[in-house]
């Protein structure tokens, strides 16, 4: 049996649904039209946006899903789980401080930065340094050796996420023409990685107890 509970799979799967479903519905609800390539996700939940509640619920659901997944992903290292939870909490903070007519508040920008940063880095710190001794004996390799391939994949995922976040950051601070597109690429990738982590973890057997 897997050590990761089934409800963690539901929360991890809910994250991209809340995010992508939220911006899809919110974009369609904008009476004046919306350019997802040039306009940010936050603009859909901004004060004054048409039916802003749609994206507000989407972002709030995203944050709660990340918090729940961090709680249930018990196979991950504590540092990785903490960063995943921080990303979820920061997402809830930016929901509480929405973008307004004059632009994003300092709190909104800081919360978004923390969320994007934490959700990009967490995979690199999520793989335990040493495998459980019982699991290592079962697969007949030294403790920690079995985690090496997973660690390489996790590091690669973090590098890709940081690259996407970096691209979005450049677009944000230069008021680039692709700010909306790059934000969506980074956010969608960050929402999908926890789901991949849970799926991989649930395929691994629960370490057997003594005797």
C-alpha cells in the first residue's frame, strides 16, 4: 500500500483544475474581452474585473490544494513539503490582497513572488536524502541509492520551473508583450508538479514494519 493518502491525490489533481479552469471561465466572462498573452491571471481577480469571483475562487482553491497536498505528501522530505505549503499559503495571501485599478499592491506582488519562488524550488528539496532502511533492504541496495534517480528528476523539474518563473519575471519587470503567457506557463507547470509527485509516490509500496 502507498504511504500517501488518496485525498492527497484529489488535492493535487484539484490544483491545476482550479487554476486552469478558473482562468478559462474568468476569461470567457470578461465583457470587454481579455488577452491572455498580454494580461495576467491577477487581472481576472482584480477589483473591478467582470465576475472577479470566478478567478478568486480559482486561486483560493489552488492555494488550499497546495496546502492539503503538502500535508498528505508524507513520502517527501520536510523541507520540500514546507515550501509547497508556503506556496499555497502565499497564494491565499495574494487572493486576500487583489490587484486594484491602480495596479498590484506591494503585498500582492510580494505574495506572488513568494508563491512562484517556493513552488519552483520545492521539488529540489522534496526527495529524502536516504531511503527508508526497510525499503532499501527490500530492493537490495544501500539506503539512499534508490532515491538518486528520483532526485535527478526532481532537480530537473526545479530547473525547468525556475526557468519559466525567470522568464515571467523578466516579462513582468520589463512590461513585456508575453507577460500573461509566461505567467500561465509557469503557474500551470507549478500546479502540475505536485500531482506528478503524488502519482509517483503512490506507486511506491509502503515500507514494511519490523518483523
